[in-house]
């Protein structure tokens, strides 16, 4: 009894504590399922390495598109932009929120020069104002076409950027709450807890649209990556839960008793969660959760863990069960020794072949996950499986009647089949062996083949495919691509070798020529920087507003404003670095390969 209580109360409590830790770790691991792409970019491209080390890397802005589904022709359309920009500013404190209602330009008011946003209350109240005049004024400034308004004049774009203290997923989740207008409840603690749990599991994105306003779409790489991450996270949860439920039914039919089926099931489930949860620290070694690891998780964990646990429990069942830990050790000695040999052989093969002779990094990663899964399978079989067995054995479990009937019918059917085959000397099977393997395997195999041929099981070759067509988020991303909206690539040009680069005419001409080279790349839709604003100030069509180069630089910097109205952190230059923004189609960037060269 002393040993039994030791097994139950020490190992079961330890298992419960580890389960909580690994559940948290698994959730965090699944959140970073698309990490390898970002990480690979930072690792492989020399320019990205430099920008990261220099501490001047740019987080891409998130474009919010206001689609009027026609040309912008009414003052109410401009008012919508103003109101929505202000709404975002109020509900996203600390964020960069910029649009034509905040981007300032110089205008002549009577005989005075005014520094005001392109769209403002003063402009809307001006009786002489016309939409056509505004359109002509906007088309003259290359800085804002594509970035804040499309050349077709059918869409306004609001650029938002999250503060540096927020990580990407948290920022997109906060933006989604604001855009969807799903605010935390002011009610009870229970309703608040339910709100945050449902928000955490929610993987769609449906912006709130007023009845008379424009359609609203949110795009950009941060949003797309987050949605794909949440979609994959949800798929892993749902399909993993379904798989383990099917496994439980399979084990019950196979062993026909709860006391044998449940320890195997709980042990395999714990090993699965522990493996995913243990992967979080591996990020230090550039190892993250990806869909490529699913074969390793299935082969290196589910199959191995299920095999280890089943062999031990089956050996115990052959002896009619055990009552003490000493009996368990005696009965499972041979099996445990064989499992230990298999485990150490797996580790040895990994170091000999899986690590030393692999030049493909993803293969090394898959091998690491395989070994990690095998390690947890062995730990569960050696330390936790006996505790689970005695814990389940000490409880009263009633097997559902339909499972009893199903197990009995399967046994009777196979017993008759075996007797017939024995008479013809075709096969010599143990009754229980066939009953526990053949039928439970043939049924799911048949169902799987049916689902494959009927097209219900598909393969996802592109990350966006993890977002189902039934989701508004998928429709939104497809719609943005259909409209020709662009994502933004931030490009930084270091000018620290010059004393005063922004007043150096030769340097500015070099930047202008560089922008033209970028525009020539196939797939680039627009190129914008505040350097374009400088040249715009130099070549204004209103003679009274034309400035010298030095004055144009000063005016551009001052005109960007300060505080919440500042474009300097993201759409300008920072100290001695010029920041250029290049747009490319949101649906793919395959044709931008030449840009890397």
C-alpha cells in the first residue's frame, strides 16, 4: 500500500503539474507556428541581418482599406475617412494611425500659407471645395498615391502601426477587437473570462461596417500571418481532439475494459501535449512548430507512445492484472527492457544519421522532434503509465452499453472468421489479436479512403489555404487581392556616411534614382518615401508654394507633425536612414525574386 500511494500521490500530482505547464507551452508553441518563415528571412538575407543588428528594423504597417465600390464623389465619403481615422486613434492609443485626414500639406488660404491635412473640417466647410480639385491635387503627389489613396480614386487606405512593446499576434488581436467593435464586457468575472477565452480561440476577422458606410477590409502581412497562425492552431485543436476520441474508442474495443484502455489513452495524450509544450524552448535553436513536423509528431510520438504503452498494458492484461507496483515491475520487465533498447537505439540513430549527415535544416528539425517525442513516450511508459494504471484501477468505471455490444459483436464476428480460416488451414491467428487489430484498422481506413476520393480531405500547399472559404477573413484577404491592393515592403537606406544627408542634393538624386530602379522591378506597384514629398515641395505647381531644397526638407519634416500625428517612425527617415516603402500584390510575391538580387 505504501508503494501504491507513492505512485499515485507523487507521480500523479507531478503529472498534473506538468500537464498544466505543458498545456501553456503547447498554446504558446502553436501561436508561433509560422515563425520559421520570419525567422528564416532574418537569418538568410544579409540585409535583414544588418537591419536587425542595427536596431532599425521596421515593422510593416497594416493597411485598412475603405472600399466605396465606386469613385469617391461626395463629401460624405471624405467624412467617413475622417470619422474612422479618429475612431481608430481614440481606441488604439499609442498606435500610429495615418490617413489623408492626418497627412499634412501646404495650402494657400487667402494670402496666408496653411499647413493642414489633405482632408480636414476646414476643407469640407469651404464652399469653393470640389472633389475633382482634391483628386487633381492628390495625383500630383507621388508620396500618397498607393499609400493613402488608390490612383483609381475608389479606395482610401488608413495605415496603422502597432507600438514596439506589442508582439505581432497581440497587436493584431487588439486591432481586430477595435475594428470588429467587440469590446470586453463590463459584466461579471465569468463573462469576462469567457470573452477572453472565446477571443483567444476565435480565428476569423469580420470588420464592423455601418449600414451607409464603405466596405472595410484589413490586410497586410502581419494580419495574414496571424490569421493563418490562428487557423492552423484551430485545425490542430479540432483534428487532434477528434483523433484522440477515435483512439479512445479503438482502445476500448480492443481491450474491452476501461482499466486497460484509459491508462494507454491518458499516457499517449500526455506525451503528445508534453512534446508540443516542450518545443517552445527550442526556439532558441531556431526550431519552431510547423506543418512539416506533423509526420514527426505522428511517427515519433503517437505511434511510438501508443506502441510502448500498449505493449506494457497488454502484458499486464495477459496476467489478469496486477495489484502492486512490485507485480507490475515483475510482469513488465521483459517488455520494459525491450522498449529501453528501442529508445536508446533511436537516440543513437539520430546522432549518427539524423544530425551529423543532414544538410537540410528542416530534416534536422524533424529529427529533433522525432527524438523529443520518443523521449516523452519512454518517460510516460516508464514513470507515469504505472501510476495511471493503478489510478484507473482504483476507480469504478462503467463501460457504455453500446461499446460493450460493439466489442462483443466484433469478437464474435472475428471468432467465426478465424474458425472458418482454421478449417481451411489458411491462417492461424490469435482471436484477440485479430479482433483488436484488423477490424478497428479496416473501418477507419475505409472511411479515410472514402473521404479522400470524395474530396473532403484536401492538401494545403499555400499558407492561405489554412483559412477556409467559409471564413470572412478568407473572403477579406481574397477581396483585397482582387482589388489590386498592395502590401508594403519597408526598405532602409543608410546615409550615416554623410554629415547632413537630407540636404545633400547629390544624395537625394541618388535616392530618387534608386526609387526608379525599384519601380522597374516586375510586381512592384508603387514606391513611396518622404523624399518624394521633398521633390513635390520643390516642384509645386503653385508658384507661391515652391521651395528650395533646404526649405523643402525642413517643411517636410515639420509638416509631418509630432506626437500621434507623426509619420516619422514609419513613413519617413530616422536620423541618418531613409525609409522607402514599396508596394506589391497581397496575394503573392513570387515575381519579386529579382528584387533580392
